[in-house]
C-alpha cells in the first residue's frame, strides 16, 4: 500500500536537505515545532494544507512542485506494486498443459 504521508515526508526532507537547511532552521523559519516537522518527514504525521504551505514558503519552494514530486513518487510505487503483483500471479500459475474437458 502506498502511504502518501511517507512519500510527502521523503520529498520534504529531500527539499530541505538540498537547500542545506537543518530541521532547526526550517522550524524557526516556518514557525513549526522541530519535533512535528521531524514526524512529518518520517511519515508519522499528516501535514495540514496550512502547515505544508508554511514549510514550502520557508524553503522558498512552490507547493505545486512538492505535490508534483509526491505524485510522481506515488506513481512509481504504484507501478512497482503492480509489477510485484503480476510477478506473484505469474509464479502462482500452474506450469504445464491444462486440458479442459466437458463433462
């Protein structure tokens, strides 16, 4: 199952680190507790739209870019899950010839 909050956290952490910001700096700039940001980045807490906007503003990052990156990550995970499910179905199919008879 794809967890949006986990992927959002990954995207936010990556953006913060690319900007060379520490959690403490982001916390001060966004006026959000350091612990809460940490929980969001680890996918343990859901971010409200207001909080997400505040984090994006503090990183000078368009919200649309964050959402686009998260959507791309969701799509990649969905594809991976689909491939894994197809592989499981293929390995579960009987090998050999199947003969059908009408009784």
